[in-house]
């Protein structure tokens, strides 16, 4: 019987619990100093816990070493954002030989400087995305997405309403060591969409050819959430001393008005079809369209500003009603992945859901 493995961060508990629910064992690859959640607090003991085995390494990146991959033999590895960040795309694509659930060659498409990245795919699919600017033609409130200098996996967002404001804020961040000048030159500058934000978490099954919306969530971010709890005057005072940050720390499960679901599914279906044209095997399993619903001229419409091609970070999606509408019960992404793996293994079609 195949078992499930994953990296001990982001969504490992969701993956492990889903595997256990479907009768499969779980193994979590941990980094020394970050293993207690998996090795102690949620380790399987009796009828409690969900993590059956742990593999503790000095660094996550060591998972590609042959002796560590040997420990994972017989498993299907479920990727998350931390897998991309700490192991790296080259190592994942060339050196990691354990079957990966989903299309591991799509993980790189999340990066803004990758060929055929998420924005290329969205535009080709005809899905509405935010208008982009160059530094010199900013003529509306823009959100600048630039890689942080010290933590390349995080972005130092800032707002600018004009070329002058962009230059001033950019120089300030460079001077403070928050961003590097060469990274600012590669920043994506998007018109800020004044709308309600949602992450639409989909699951595409190659076994059935069906697209499922399993759940919707929105983000909790620091220090943005703290600032938003203050009156406007106090927000302005705080911003004299602190820089706005939008580091994701958690999620809130939420729902969408039913009359808007048609557009959401249409975008998801277009995206699945377009990805298949550019990437062998196409989309497999979880992906998310991160969107804003804006209102213009009395009509609400969906604008996509980011895509993820792997497990969502929010285990709370099972508590939205969408998987109940499909399955009659709340299905987590971890469990839905396990269901797909189990079915593929039974039908001898594992190669169709792995890469």
C-alpha cells in the first residue's frame, strides 16, 4: 500500500490527517528545530494524532540526498509552498525522484520571472487580471510587488500613486536594506483592485476530468491586520514609524454569493484548459486563483492577481459549504488528495496524478 509524505511546514498536518482518514500512513520530513509539532504534538499514538513517521534533517534541502529519498520510497510526496522555497525548483525537477502528487514542473510558474508563468497563463486563458504599469506610467493607485532582500520568498509590497511616489518609496526601501535595487527593477507593478479578496481553492482530477471548488478563504496578514483594526488617524500615526507588511500568518474560511460562482468556475475551467496547452500533464490536484471581486458601473467582476499550483495553506476550507455540496460532508484538501492517490493506485493510474 502506498503511503503519503510531505515537508513539515505549510500544510503537512492537513496532508497527514487526510492520509490517515483514507487508511494510508503518513511521513513528514522535518527540519531540526521545527519538528516538535509533528514529532511530538501530532504524532500518532493510539487513536490520536495523524503523523505516523518523521524524518528529521538538518535542513529541508537535504531531502534530495539519495539516503533521504530512500526513506521516502513507496510514498507519494505532496508538495507545498515550503517545498518550493526551501528545496528549490532545480532540485525538485532534476534531483528529486520520489513521485510528486501534481505537476512539479508547474511549481516554478508561481514565480514572476519564470517563462510561461502564472501571468502568461492567465492572459492566454483570457482571464481578467490587474492592469500593469512601468515605473514611469503609473496613473492610478498601484501595488508594487518586489522581492525582499533577505527573505527572497517574501515580498515587500508598497503602494504608489505616481512615478514620483514610486521613486521615493523605492529609494527608501533600498536605503533601509529591505529590497535590492536589481530586484526593484524586476518588480511587478499592478493597479490596486479595490474589492473584496478571496482565494478560490480548486481541485482538478485527471481521473475524472472534473474541476471541483472545495473551499474559499481569505488571508490574515501581519502587520496589515493590526493596522486595519485602528482608526484612520492612528493608522497614519503608526505608519510614521512602521512599514506596512503583508506576511501571511493565517486564513479565514469564507463564502461567496451564489450568483458570482458561475464566473469563478468559468475562470477555473479556462485556466485548466490553458495550462494543458503549455505544460505536459497540465494541472493535477490542488490549485488556487487568488482574486478580488470589484464593482464597476453597477456590476461585480472577478480579477485574478495570483495563482498557486499546489496545496493551499488554509486547512479551514473544509468548513466552507462547497465540499458538502459535492460530497455531503466536509472534505479537506489533504483528504481529497488522499482519495485521488488511493483511487489512482487502485486503478493502476498513479503516473497520471504524479510527476
